[in-house]
């Protein structure tokens, strides 16, 4: 017996409202800015003198955590949009009987 999996969807099937697109762009830019900060923090750590290395590494770790947080916010927004689009598609698609 075949299992009905519901309608399929790709990222190109998702309709994004202008405010959602704006939010995605802002979150993406936030994430990319944090990536630049991580690179700079690593360069400072790499160039730090032995007495300053522990502090420079702590700053590098903190920048990694901020970058990870920014990436998670961006991902969460994408998931939210995809879940809403999937729900809309599931609830508006005609029901199809299971295949035998």
C-alpha cells in the first residue's frame, strides 16, 4: 500500500510577502556582518601576543556565538515562511485519496 505524502513543494513554490523578503534580507545582512566580525576577531587572536591570547580567544569565541545566533535567526525566519507556505498549500490543496 502506498503512503500519501501530501503535496510537494520547493523553495520556488513559496510566495513571500514584501515584508517577509525585507526581514529575510535584514537577517541575512546581520548574519553576514557577524561573519566579518568573526574573521576580524580571529585575525586579532592569531596576531595576539602570548599575554593577550586568552583574552583575544575569548573575544573570538564570543563573536562566534553572535554569528551562530544571527544564523539561527535567519534560519528560523526561513523555516517560519516555509512552514506557513506548506500549511497554506496543504489546507488549500484538494484532498487526494491514497494510492493502492
